[in-house]
């Protein structure tokens, strides 16, 4: 499958998790939509785009187990976290509860929003080695009368662990607590059914494991929350029906949710329109089988390196999917990453958490055993 992607053939690219990689045909679909836009930008953006975006969201909704009317496209998961955090009503003394495994940029979002409103952003430690069955009870035991929101990742970034989000959302709903799930790494890497998960808000990236173009993410919100969400940019969606720029009425959409979050000034929507092409690409290549093969390659690397360095795994085999954090001896993380790139032409991140250092490998359909063997033979990991 490597020749169907645009990656540098000289690299062992084991870092799909950071930004993804787009198949050639999906990239060409994005370019097709860009060309369509440039043929007549007024017609494309002003008159065609609302229908095109709805059709694209309908395909994404079917893939995610969600209603297209409850989805909106955004550039990435971090944008979605910001939309929810800045829209959610917090007062002095309120609390947002999370884990100590969260993505730093989104931690920064909540820390800033809580500081502005006199609220508290509180982390619950999730001990390593990871025991998934203990996460929901541990998190819910930390709930206080002041807890208004529970925010957490579906698959963690640094440690690549799958969190039991459906269990947590169910327990939170029973306590009247709102939930926001950051699914940056979930779509395309694991099967998803957003209706079954039951989060109040779920944000995700299509440009990572779904292999859509960069800039394709989504926000899913339960319908009772649509009206409270404010876009990060205030534009014509807030003026619809007031005699404003009516040339954009066809674009703005059918609901307040769609109007406010869809139109935020002129921007390239081609990445969003190419999402169905990414879904079709994976369906045509039997992606469940690809995921299983990728997991086996990742497990081979994981088992070999943990055995070599006599280090205990941080999780069981079914606690991660195509991305796994492999413990290595404690050292300078950036220096190790640079050595792997400079000496062995391996693109892979080196992360750390709670005193542990990890080589976090991401295996995608284009990876082969040769890529894994290059990692295992790298002098930096001897």
C-alpha cells in the first residue's frame, strides 16, 4: 500500500499519529474540489457549498454512527475543544474534571478558560501499568458537587491508551455531569458508534487515522446543546435572517448550529468535501483487516523492545490499537528522536509521562515489517 501514499520512500514513517498521511487518491479528491471552487468561487461557496457539505457530513455521520444534523466540520479536534470550552457556562468554584493523560494543547485550553472564570481544572491520576476497568470508578470517585464537566481523550496522545469513554459518559449522565470526549486519534483507528458512546460533545480528527486531508475534523453535539455553542469566529451565521449578507443564505445552512459554526469567513472547504473519499478508500481496502495487520506489526516492535530493555509494558494488548507507547530506558527524549531520524531515517516521536520514556510508534496500512525491523536495528535503541 506504500505506493498509494505520498510519503518519502527513504523514510521509515512510524508517526502517523501526529498529523496522519493522505493517500494519493484522497489528495487528488481534495484538489478536485479546490479546482471546482476556483472555477467560480461565488457559485461554489455561495450557492453549492451547503448541499455539498451536508452530503459529506451525511457520509461521515454514517461512518461514525451519528446524525449528520448533529455534526459540523471544523479544522481539528483542538478547535472543537476550544469551541466547547469557551461556550460552556462555568462560574467561580465550578470544576472541570480530567485525567493526567491528556493532550497538552487541550489542557492549556481548559486551564486558561477555568482561570478566566474562577473555575478549577482538576486532573485525576491514572496509574501505570494501565488497568482500563479501574478508570471509570477512579474518575467518578473524584467527582464533587462542584463538578460540571468531565473532559478526556478517547485514545491518549502520549501513552496511546484507549480510555473507557462509554462507561464514563454513562456514569456522568446519571450524575447530571456534561461530557466532552476528545477523539483526535479514534476515527479510523478503532470502530466508532457515537450514539452508543453517548457523550454530550465528541470532537475528532479525520486527517489522522481516517487518512483525510489536513484540516478535516468534526464536532458532534447532542441536539439539546446546539444553541449554546458559539463559533470561535463570529460571522454571518449570527446575522442570518436579519437582512445581512443574504447572498450567503444558501451556504449558512438550515439550523442555528450549522449557520453559526459553518460560515466563518472565506476558507477552503475542500478537505471536508474529500472526507467521503477517505472513507471509500478505507472501505475498498478492507480496513478492519488492515487495522489487525497494523496491530500485529506494532505488537512485534513492542514485544521486542520491552524484552530487550527488560521493561514492563504499560498496558495490555487490547488497551491500544495501531499506536503503542513502548517503554525505553530513561533518557533525553528529543535527543533520542533526533538520533533515530538522523542515523536511521526513522520518523517516530519519543514521549514521556510520569517518569517513563516511550518510543510511540504508529503503524498504518503503508507500513511493513521492514519499517519495524529498521526501528529494532537502530543503534539509538541498542
